[in-house]
C-alpha cells in the first residue's frame, strides 16, 4: 500500500504522467487535485445499468476532478470545477460501509482514475472493518494499464467508457489525442482481469466488463469502429450500454458540432452498427433518454 501511495510523489498514476508531487499540496496535475481524497457525494444510485443498480441501488461515490477535459461533460461541476469535500481514508472507508449497510449491491467508484492509490488505502481499512460487496470501477476509460494491474483481484466489475475511435476527435473534444490507443489497451486489460459480465439469478452483476458508449453528434465518437474493436479484439459477448442521452453541456454549447442533441437517425445508425459488429449483449436507451 505505501508503494501505491508513493506514485503520487511524482505522479504517473494515469496516462497523462504529469510527474507533479501531489503530496506537496500546492502542486496539481491535469486532474486538478492533490493527494487528498475529494468526494462530491456518496449515495445509493438507481439510475445505473440494470445489473449495477439492481433493486437496492448502487453505492456510488462520486470523486472530484478528472484527467480528461471533455467539452460536453454533463458532470462538469464535479469533474472540471472539482466541487466536493475532502475526506480521510478512514472517512471514505466508513462511506463504503454505510452504503453496504443501506443495501447497496456494490461500491461504485465514479471517476476513480486519478485516485487509485487513495482508493486502495481506503479499501484496506474498509476490508478490515468487514466490507464484502463487489467493487465497480466506473471510469472514462482513459486509464493506464500499469495502474489497472494494481487493481487485479480487487475490482470485480469494470464499467469504462469508450468515447472515441479517432485521435483527432479525442484531442479536439477531450484534450487527449492518445485516448483511442490508451483506451483500447485499458479495455483489454480490464477484460483480462474480469472477463465477460456475469449476472446472477437476481439480475445483479457480480463480475466482469460492462462498456459504456455515449453516441455523440456528427459521428464524433466513431461508434462503428469501437463496436468492431470490442467484437474482434475483446469479446463478442461484451455487454455494452449504448447511450442516447447526450445534450450540450459545459463548453459544448458554443461549438458548432456539439451544440445540439444527437439526431434520432444518428442513434439508429449506432444501433445498426452495434448489431452489424456481431455484438448482442447490453442495453439501449430510448432516443433522447
């Protein structure tokens, strides 16, 4: 555990590899946070995918900051403005135990990429106090393979995004031109660790990979290429949550290609691409949902 926290002294936890000393307090990388845990909220969430929320809700812990700069981020007060309160490792462990006591099917870390060492430190305390529910790693998919390997055998469910297939689009809309390459390697590592999604007889996920894909206007996301990658290089049994909920938030309102919702035809095109790729597991939102 001390070794993981030491990563923050010259931070290379995520693909940005900012190499700032986050433990110094005043130095922050692209994620905008230092070594302290900053949490926006911790509560039961019933709006995740069906096997994640189940009947009793997912115990979601929303972490502040983000290593991406998505112009359309729907949670921008948390990710970009870093709203939240600081918490100690003990306090975060207590949050997990409280969520479990309230019936959460899992503990769901939202935007955890830049906090992996701190999460591991908190988990050590939570496990000593009796935490038993599976963990969900709910990320943008811009994760470093070496860091993900620290979580091998710890995280049961990976729920990453796959946002772009083209570097130009990733650079323009999330300031991360290497996103497609990094993202694909991360997805492969996640799948290596946990395999296809396993759902129990009550409809609740117990282990595996669940990929989220937000359809963006003007084919910005490159949906067809992403689905082909999943079917050919990961698994044709991959579960995908195909989301139509895009709306122009944050800086997207001032950009020509992102200042409007997706068209019904664009979402239908993504659904067709999903089927043509040979994928069959997952969920589709009602258009505009």
